[in-house]
C-alpha cells in the first residue's frame, strides 16, 4: 500500500536534479555510442537522491537484451574481495584470480561498473588499487557513489591520478524540494489523508536535515501508527537522528574516530579551539592529515571554522567549533553510550 514511500520505489519523475542527471546520463550515452565514458564520483549527504537518480538512469539506458551495467552496493559486501566477487559473479578463492577473471570478462563483454555506498567497504585502499588495475586494462567506466566527501583525498595516489574521477555533487534538499518529492509520491495513494499541519512539521524537520529519506521514514511511521501529532513526529525524528549518528560513527575510520574523540575532549574546556590544540592531542598525525580531517568534519556538517580577531597589532587567527551544542551532545551520547 505504501511502497511509493519506500527508498526502493522507482519514481516516474525525479525532481531538482536536472544538472546531475545530465552529467550521469552522458556516461551511459557515451558508453552505448562509443564504448567508453568518464569515471564518476557521485557524492552527497544521505537522502539527497544519489541512488534514486543513478538507478533510474541505469534503467532508462539499459537495453533489455544486453545489460551493460554491473551494479553492487558496498553495504552488502563490506570488503574488496566480496565486492569484486559479487560484481563479476565469480567464485574464485583469491583476489588475484578475481581481478584476472574480471578483466577477461570485461574484455569480452564491456560494462559500466557501478559501486554504491563505497564508503561501507572497509579496505578502500585495496578496492581502489584493484579498480585501478582493472581500468588500466579494460577502460570500462567506473561510477562510485558515496556520502563521504573525503574519499578521493584518502585514495592511493596512483589510483586517484589514473581513475581521475569527475565529481557530481548532490546538495541537500530544502524543505520545499522535499515537499515536491513527497507530494508526487503520494498522488497514487488516494486512501491516505495526511493532515496538512503534520506535513508542514515533517517538511520543516526533513528540510533541516536536507534529506528526503528522513521525510519518507517519518511519514511511513505516522501512517503505520495512525498518529500525526506533533509529539509523535518529534519522537520519531529524534530516534531517526540518533540512529543516523550511530551509522555515521560506525562508518568512520579509526583516525576519524580518534579525531572526533579529541574534538570532544578539547571542547569540554574550550568552545573555540585552534589547529595547535589538535596537534597536541594527536601527535602521531601530521599537520596536513589533521587539516584533511578538519575539512572532512566541516563537510560532514559537524565543525565550522572562522577567524577571530586578537586585537590591534595581533592580527587574526583561525578557530574551530562544533556547529552547535546539540550536535556535540548527540555525538558524545553515541560515541560514549
């Protein structure tokens, strides 16, 4: 009855992603026409439409009798070995045989390789080294999808320079864009009468998160519970947010978790802190690595950097702080349950 509100639903129309569709669609058109295409990195926050858009383009560009796509999700495979084995549908026992078998298959049957949720694959260095080897020999286009904005920064240099991913950014949705998406999906569900005030509450909350997925999940919960009160929506939203933070932290690397731990410890004593405060707490990390982590956590929407004035003659210096005390508290509650 409410499959139209699930993430797996294939909408007839995709809203507010015209530029992204144009870039991604060109890879498939060029591959179908010339047998080649650019490598793409599709990135954006969870719920920004990355998988929905890519899946629709795949369906629109895939001939029924000649499927030219190999698709896999890192959320299902977790490791490079399992990813390549599932991608090529091979049952070899070593990574070397998988790569050799995959290359042989792609030479005979060229395909576009699509890996969703690549950030869920634990040994990413191995993955990109192996994709680099495969691409050098086959020149088959590779598309990776992720909500982790620093994935290229952490990629082995040779793989980064050879694969040379073009970036496709999926910005967060605002409340009005989410409204368009949800209303379109509800058109066919005539039996559901969702109160207007409840809709406004859901759109406002999901707009702050920038996620259509959040709006869909809250609406489904309300329908199943037949409860559209503000109190119920607030409770569902808070639970979803907590689960999202758990998923976020579980997906961090060990160095990112240590960095976050350091941020929380420093911020107990200082609201604003400097790069030097981090280097004192993370002595085994280079200043450039710490700068990368600062940028990563800015992109995650956790940190904000700004310049503070020391007064006449002393100039200005760069400081960092958590975006809000609420975010800091949520992270602390999940990291130290």
